[in-house]
C-alpha cells in the first residue's frame, strides 16, 4: 500500500468541492436571495503556491453561486464546474481535457456526493467534519476543517511530497 506522501507526489490536478471544503459549509442568504460564503485566505494562497509548481486546479460543485465563480476566477482556477449533480461526468470531462489519468488527481470533499470522484482519484481527501462514511473512504483526513485551512493543509502536503515546499518557503525569507 502506498503512503500518503507517495500518493500526493503523483498529483498533477487538485479537484475541490466548495461548500464544507473551501468554506465552512454555511450559506448566508440575503433578503434579495444572494448567497454569501466566506473563504479562507490561507487556502487561497496555498492554491496559488501549488499552482506555481504546475499543479492544475479544479472546482466541481453542486451549487451554482456567482460568488464562487468570482472567487475561482480571482484565484486563477483552471477548471470550474458549477451546478453539477453527478460529479463523475465533470470528472470524466476533466480527465479528457487535461489528458491526465485518474491516479494523477487529488480530490478533497466533505459529503457523500463527493464519493463518486473520491473513489476514482489517486489521492482522496476528506475534511474532519465530513460524515464518518466519507472519512472512511478517504486516503487522508485533514486536521483543519473546511473553510478553516483544510485546503491549505492539503496544498502543503502536496508541495512537500513533490519536493517544492522548502524552496517556496525559502523565497519568502529572501
């Protein structure tokens, strides 16, 4: 059986769910019906660092919220799929578009809707507040909760596994 480091080393595409992963899962709805979500800036910078090493980024989310699309554009997310009810379809399209194998992908999710993709990727990750059934099907469970640095933790894990973490951190001390 491969170690988490070995699985993370192969990652060329990080795929993320949104609610409960990039956010804490709460949705605030204004009187006019606008959805508001809070994103963690540490996650955002972790994604930028990971992307700087050539790892592609993707979001597959069941909801279609304009604020999420705006955040994805702001972070330079390579692939964005919103309003997806069967995440397998978007995953298959991603593999076709990128030419990558499923084993070259990591996926971080928090609920059973994520399992069809989590069960196919090389590195399946869950957040600690995911239902136990989801956590049981993950290779790794983050220490941080969704919206509280879970994505940053995963980014750093991949950066370390691929030998890029120390070099990137040294750049901040130069």
